[in-house]
């Protein structure tokens, strides 16, 4: 089955023409829309994360032939983390073509960092399976663009950055709590709230507690720095 006009436009935005359109449809289908006849993007997300990691590892080594492992690791983490994937997804307007169940759609799922990041990784896997590693590498390097060269050597994950922000203001370390858990046992979704001594807080949802904590920390960082 050929791509719809909407998905064809998205395919043009990411710069890849699929031989098997079903791969792209699957990559853009959230678990809230899965059924016996509709497969979601979770398995593709798993693969896409690994493909992205390989491509970024190679690219960083090529870009800086003198950097040590200790210098490369934080740059790598900054380039592959969920926040960066979500930012890339926003750049190609992925949220507009994400297939979501009604509850996710009503709760703003098209803007959720975790969902966007997951779908971006799944899209990478779809390109990899359809066209091979070279096709995936070309798309990744083009979409990540200048990030590869401008990522800071001291780039930190959001939880670390938020903790340092709080400590610099003589506040206690941020407090993280699980406020909700939904979905089936084999594919749970966690909602985590992070709170500062000041009372400022943010919540985020993801498929693992670690991802949800990072997303919540990123959201709170954005709030306190506004």
C-alpha cells in the first residue's frame, strides 16, 4: 500500500523514499494505537536507538581524531539522548504524523518529548531496515546537522544539570517520585514528578523510569531558566 499524502510529505521532510511504506507507518504508530492488526513502534525504537548510537560513535571519532574516551562519552550522550531525538523530531514536524490513541492525543501526545524521541528512533530503524546502514547514516547526519559539531564537550544529562543548578542555589537535590504507571505489564508507561525545594515541579511520561526522570528534569530546567 502506498503512503498517504501526509506520510509522503513527511518522507520528503526526512529525505528518504521508502520501498516498503509499511515500515514508516509502523515507526509512527504509538502503542496506544496498536491492535491485533496494527503493530506499534516499540521494537523499531529498540533497533533505532542502537543504529543511532553506532552512527554517532563513528561520526564523533571521525570529527575529532584527538579526543579521549572521556571527552567523547558526554558528547555522545548529548547527541543520542531522548531530548535530542525529540528536538530533531520537532524539526521535521514528526508529531503531526504520529498515530496516537484518543487518550494520548487528548493529553498532548504529539508534543510529548518521550513519544517524539521514541518515534524518531523508530523512524531511524525503519530507514535502516528499508535501505540499509548507509541510508540510515545519511539521514541521521543530515537531520542532526550542526549538533554534531556544536555539542559541548561538557554536555551533561538533564538530571545532573538540574541537580547542579539546585546545589548552586543551596537547595536540596531534586526529588523524584513515581506518580502514575499505566499500560500493560510488558510495556508500562511511567509518569514521574520532579520537585525542587522552591516548590517548582514538572512531570513527564516515558517507557522507563530513567527516561521519565530525564524528561521531567529537562522540563523543570527549562522552567527555572525561563
